[in-house]
């Protein structure tokens, strides 16, 4: 099963977290209203995400949201 993952990431950790994340092409990165913070969005296979969750948290990811995907068209 694929999951849609969102997380808040400080500016200094964006590149490291992008390198840790399994996923499709690349994550979407959206600036937050608080300077120096971004929201990263990506789609990953559920088992791959749970394998790297600790690495994401150690790299600085916060407020990680994991949600199901009803349909995905490639």
C-alpha cells in the first residue's frame, strides 16, 4: 500500500531528509508561514516509510502525518 506522507522540516535538514526519503520522483517542498521551515509531501510504500521513520526524525522531521491514498493515477 502507498501512503501520502507530510512532515515539517527545518531549512537545514531539507536536503538530508530528501536523501533519506524513499518515494516517487521527488518530494514536494512548501514553505511554512514560520521562516526557516518547510512542509515536505511525498508518496511512499508503507513498509519503506516505517523502515526510515527513525532516520527522518533524527534528521529533524517533525509533525509527521501518514495517511492512506484512495486512488493514484500514474
